[in-house]
């Protein structure tokens, strides 16, 4: 059990320039296996006055499993603004409150940003209680470069917006990390192949759960394996290798990059050429004529 001294020290240590208030703990919880939770997270959940949860049903199951009995209120996407007023009011009354999402580290493709922003403005102490994050767990076993990565999360459900986003991401050299639902994973894989080429990737499905699955290979290979299944279930974390450091870009990708950048009225023809040259590490002369043909 965490000692009173440790809690007090942590709160005092994080109260520089803060008003006299309670503390909001941002607590990471398991992404599947109920045992994937830190001792400190359990201790904090046992010590707080109130728990704000994205999904109270899931939070109650977690608390019951770890024999924790605390009052819970909901705080999710559609009530976060209204609920934040109530939470901040209680924090000003010296409540200690834990905020948890459905799974993993809160605010990573989850609600909580509005609440955190308001607490910062009100100078209320906020303390992270680190733990599981699906993106980092998948990255650690992906076999893809870990020295530089870009977390994308969920891309738009709308095809045009999704394609525009992926076109921009195609030039990044960092490992790309996506979250996706079983309903849209096929569409995402198809768009990635079309807009980025058939890159190496790693797919994690239902991590830490009974039907956990890891797939390594090319995007096309993963797409083929999923396409022949009668049904696709579970939550997906998909990692895709970044654009390789070699002076090559397909005509299809080059054309899409030029068209997308041309939508920005602040970029001139020469600006577009310069940016693509820098992003893909290729000579300007290789791009210039193609841009002239497309933008004439």
C-alpha cells in the first residue's frame, strides 16, 4: 500500500504555482489482461475519493477484479464538457480523483483533453500514473524502427479525408502507428497500399487478450490474410514502415503529393518542388517537369 507520505510528497512536488486544491490522477489501465496494471495504479485507485471513467461498466469490472470499491461517474466524449465542470468543482473541494479510459493510457485516442485543458487553466494539480499503451506495446515487438515513430491513431472514416491524410503521411521516414476497428481495417490496408506502396508492416490484434494475434509482412500479405476470413473481430494496432531513405518515388505517389500540396494557396510552384524534394530526399529536377505538367 502506498504510504500517506508518498502521496503527500507527490502532490506537493507537483503543486508549484497551483491553487490549493485536490489532485487529478490520469491512470493507465490494462488493454485486455486485467493483471497488466501497475501496483501504483491500484494504490491510487484505492486511495482516491472518486473515479471518472470513459465507460463506467468497464471500469467497474476492473475495480471488481482488483477488489476496489469506489464511487464512479462517467466522463466520455459526449458529456466531457459538462462533466468537467463537476469534476473541477470537486477538485477545488480537495477531492482526489482518478480519470481512466476504456483501456490503456487515457487521452491517447481517448477522451480527456478538454478536462486536462480546463484543469491546467484552473491551476489544478494533474499527476500521470503511467502504464500500458497499445501503441508502445505493439512497437516493442514490431521489428520496425523504434528510434523515430509517429502516432496517428484513428484516421477519418470518410474516404476522401482518409486519403488526404495518408498522402501527407507517405513522405514521413518514421514508423507510422495506426489504430483501427475491425469494420475499417480492410479499407485502411487497401488505401495504404494504393497511396504508400506495399510496405513492411506489423499488425497486432486483441493484444493481451485470449485471441491475441500478431502478423508480420507486407501490407498486401496482411490484407490477403484478413480478406479470406469469414469475419474480422477485435481492435487493431497497425504499424507501417516509414518512407525509406532512397531516392525513389513512384509516379503515382509523386502526382498525389503535387496535387495535395497545390491545394495550399500559400505554396508556389517552386515551394511545392522544394518541399517534395526535401521530404523524399530526391533532386528538384526530378520533380520540376512533373509538377509543371500537372499544374499547368
